[in-house]
């Protein structure tokens, strides 16, 4: 497998990481090098093998539906780049 | 004092030979003097550490101290701390101050009464094997300052090796405790997945990440693990198990211990000088009464490829939270919300982190999920099953921690695959979720060699026992770098 520059830009958009035209070539070469390593997996016959998502086969633990955490809104907003009136500010989304 | 073990320091504090404030000052002074050259710490706050030390002294004076109360420790900068900033080695979090403490920090500090000396340097978001991906610059290996300390817990390793701290916390997703421990002549333990809480430990690959102790000896690691571990309802993968004393079996004789030697770890991919030290260690184990068993982990060569699908896939999801909205870096100029995301992430992440996010986004994308992500998860099961079969014939598995000793700074930054293969013996352990250790086992051309010990699930006490008996018989772990000033 070998990624094209267009594919690299498409993945970068999916990941919301801007890649300049000058960086794209190097990025493609690095990724292709890594995928060469990854491709070793394709030679393995894994038919019938159940995918293993996690080290411990546990079902998700549930807790009671009650409030356990204290209000930390002020502390959490204090570290945001931009807030106003208790809200996080983002650039205008709807014209 | 700076060369003492945690047990000895605990005894000195209990006997009032030294106070926690004096001990903390001793290490803070060393950090001030030696850190500018080694770069092991990202953040130090003398007053904050001394405040903790005063509280520890008060606790000791009131007779409410435990075995670790008043002893200083360095914290990997992946653990959220109130007070100190938590950067995770990234520009993205360069000014981030967490509103809460990680469970590991709370247990060591509030629970055990240990004193934090500061936050240690690391590869950005723990993605690296040399500490060279840190936004805060590379860390030097105290054994040879032209060489890397390993990664990603390289700052923690370097700090202990230079005796800027008697112990440190680390995290291990693919070898990030064990490989730097090997490169810096330390003892490091990655516990069974789920034993140490991940709450407040910044996520890289959630199904693989596990925190653990790094120190000079197995005995010290046992004491630290006792303080770090335990069920935490705030971590959905934390295991609710009975409390164990991990130091309980330290002195147990090794007679009858069955040690498995996987043939795949003893091939020509390993540096002959490293292999020679490992073979000598195996002979030592035989002298200590262990029986050697030849085993095979036939799929272990697939662990690196599978890891570089699974870990980036999980990372791409975990790191999507860094969007410039709620905390962390935000690009100064942008013309839309999408542009804000794109530029913030382009400027806030370093090259290696971006590469891994891109790999993750690709293997999870439509049309590639089955061929890459599911295939990697199937191989992960094969790897875990290899270990399950092996542990029918042996109690622990032994081999090299890394195929080479510490390499030179800059040597592998352009050869990514060579960098990734530095973790070829450690990654399978994370995929299976097993406990693993690295202990010093000698030197090759003056550089430390690490011996890896792998146990079955929850066999930490057995690993620590095997490590401790070896350390009592050999003393490799007591060797210190020649050109580090160990006075004062």
C-alpha cells in the first residue's frame, strides 16, 4: 500500500490537522514507511479469531444515577482560551 | 542520603535522622544544580514541594506516617496535578494547570504522604522511545550525555539515575517504563492493566496505558506499587480486587521457579553485547535455583505492526479532545471554527504526535477499518494466547528489555521504524495486558543493560520477588553513573 498526497490531505482533514503543501510530501513518505511495517500483518490468516479490544474481558461497570462530583465549572472555565458569561467562545458558526 | 533506598529513607525519617524538609531541600538543590544540563524536569516549584514536606513532617511528628511519608518523588508530567502545570511534553498543554489531581498523585501525596519534587520531561503525549519528541527538549542520559535516556518516561528515568529524585512515577503503553529503566540502570514495573488507576493520567492509548513505579530497586518498586495501586471508581477499567502487599514475597527463595525463555527474544535481532549480559543473568537465576524452560511466542514479531495500528487508532480518538476550545493551546489566527481546529492542532502538536493521529484516523476510516484495525485486534488476541500457552509451562518469562543499549541523541529521529523497533520486546506485554519489569543486569560498553521479566496476570509480587533476589545476589542496580556528582 502507498498513500498519495491527496489521501494524506484527506486524512489530515478527517483528523483536523492542517498540513501545508510543503509538509505533505514528507508526511506521506513517513506514513508510507510506517505502513510498510504495518503491512506485515496482512500475511497472517486470522479467520475465526475474535478481535481483542481490551486486556481484561470486562463489561462496562455502571454506577448509580446520582450526582457525585462537586460543581467545578469555574475551575474548568478558568483554563479555557476564551469564555464569556459561563460559555465557551468559538468563532461564528452560523452566518 | 541521596543514594539511600526508599526503605532506608523511611527509616531515617522515622528515626528523626533527617526531616522531610531537609531531605526535600537536598534533592531540590540537586535539581537546581544538575537539571539545566540533563533537562529531566519540566516544572519545579520549591515552595510547593517544601509545603508538602512540612505537612509530611507534621504527620510524622504526630505518629501518623506510613513507610513512604516524607520521601520525595518525581512525577511524570502525564499525571494531572493541581498547582504544577501538566504539559504531557506538548506545546498543546504548555500552560495547562489541571483543576484536579490524578488518582496516582492523590494516593502518593495525600495517601502515602510523599512529597512531589516536580514534573518530569517525557516524549510528547508519551509517543516516543527516546524522549526526543518532547516540546521541552530532549533529556540527557546521565550515563552518557550524548545518549538518550529512553522514552517515553525519559525524564523520570534520568532524574533517578542522576539522583535528582530517589524514585519517580512513569507510564507504559508500549515499553515507556521498562525501556528507559533499562537505558538508565533502573528498576521499573508496568503492572497488570487495570491495577493502577488511569484517572487523571492523560490518555494516549487507553486499552494499553498503565502507570507504574520507577526506582533503584525492586524493593522500592514494591513499596511504591503498594501506595499507587487499588480500585478507583473514576477509572472505568480499574479492577476491583482484594488489596495485596506487593512486598510480601520479596525474600522468598527462587528454588523451583520456572523461567521461560522465548526463542523469539533470543534471535540475532538483539545486540550481542546486550545478549551476553542477559545470558549471564540467566545463569545467575539458575544458580539461585530457578529452572529454565524453552518456550515460544510465535506471534511476537507481529506485536510492533499491530501496536502501530491499535495505539494510533486509540490516540486519534483520545487526542481529538485537543481542539482549542475548552483548554490548552489555541492558534492566534483563524477564519472559521474548522480553521481554528485545523490550525490549533497543526501548531499545538509535534510531528510524531501528528503522524500517529493521521495513522489512527486512516486505519479507523471507512473502507480500512477491517483490514487494519480489526486485523490488528485479531493479532492482539493471538499474541495474548501465545502468552497464555507459555504460562502453562513457566512462572515468569525472561529476556532482554530492549535490543540495544541507549542510542545516541538524534541517531534515530529520522529512522522512525528503527525507533519503533526499540520496543520490540516490550510491546507484546502491553497488548496482552500483562505485568512486566526491567531490572539492571550489567553493562555493554559502559552502558546499562536491562533484563525484562514478564509475569502472568496479577503476578507482580512474583516478579518483584524474582527481581529482588537477583538484586540481592548481584548488585548491578547499585551502580551509579561515574560523572554524576553524588555528594550532597
